[in-house]
């Protein structure tokens, strides 16, 4: 082939014309044929011919490419960055997700009950400008009673005129503590448990209940007796009715109902189903 591994082209040896020499067909034609073969391997700028093999960039990059518009098109870095951002931001601000990892992914913060705020806020969970959307959402959705705002030193404070004003003032806002908690749907008008509102925290509990049951039955039975004489305990004498011995009246088989007390014991920390533990995080 006329091209070397670096793409340099060279004519075959012995075919250069010399001044005054007669040009022969055997000398003239092979170089032209070689040129034709070489040019057939060239990547044309017009793009009329496709590649016939892989194209190595040898560490260089393609620049000034147009953005892809159809399947199979080359995509630019800007397009790739946009796709990645759309994946990262596919969950809305405030979404809660469990992750099988020990650190929060990019764009999320641990739901650990700490605080968020600006880079100068000293917030304990995340102090960064990227927390502003979550800061604003929680500030607007929940009262200062639920999420009491703090100054940059961590002391309780009163809320300013707006979420934006408090964020700019480097205040900290608490986030919900989701550690060791189950996520529950709000009542939202169902009227099953009106206290189950968004953001409310419920302690563990067991519903009040009783355990009905009954004792074993005791069969019908009687007891024999004898009337003793004086205090000697021996012999027998008739009573006023003339009876010296007999049996008690039998009581028919019967049972006794009972109710157990509420169970307040137990050695476990909680009553729970089988579970797997994840790290709950909140979307920024």
C-alpha cells in the first residue's frame, strides 16, 4: 500500500521520470494505477463514501461537530451533558429515595435530620449553593414549627420575608430525619388517620387490642361427706335430718371467659416485618 502507518503517501521506487528519457507505458501507467488505488482509500471531505473500517483518532478529538439529530448520529459533549443532567434531575426536588449505598448520590442529601443552606451557612448536612431549591421548597411547604430555621451559628431564629432572603442571609434550614423510619402515605382526606399529614413524625405503636379466650372446662363432680361426732372425728351420728353421710350437689360442666392485658413487654426495639435497610436520601 502507498500509505504508511502514519498516513504518509509515497510513490513506488523506480518510476520517477528523468529529463530526456522516453516515457514508456510500463513506466508511466503503474504509478497512475497506484495513485488510483491510494486515492480510493482516502476519506473524502464531502462524505459521499462511508468508512470501510474503524477510524483511530490516535488521542486526538473531533472538534466543531454538529449536534446529532437521529439514531446513529454522533453526539456532542453538550448533548451528552444535557442527557446526564436530565437523568440526575429526573426526580423532582424533595423526592425521597432509598439507596443501597452509604453515601448520598450526586444531587441528593442524606435524610439525616441535619441542616442545609448556602456555602457560608455552616449547614451540617450540606452547605452549598445547590441546596437552594430544596431550601425554598421546605421553607414554603412547612412552617417554622415543623422545620425551625437557624442562623449561621446554629441557633434558633425567626424566618425572614422569603426563602430566597433567608438563603441569601446564610441561614440554615432543617431537613427531615428519615433514619430507621418507614415511609408512610399521608391521610390526604381519607379520614383514616387525620394526624398522618405530610412531614409529620409518628412514634412506633401497637394498636390496642384484646385476646378473647376461655378456661378449660371442669367436669360435673360431687364430694362425699360424713358428719363426725363431737370433735373426735370418728364415727358418725345422724343430723337433725337423720342423715349421717352423703354427697354434695354436683355443678354442671362449665367454663370461665377471661381477657388478657395489653402486652407492654417484649425484648425487641420494635414490632416490624422482614426488611432490608437502605439509605434514605432527599433530592436537592
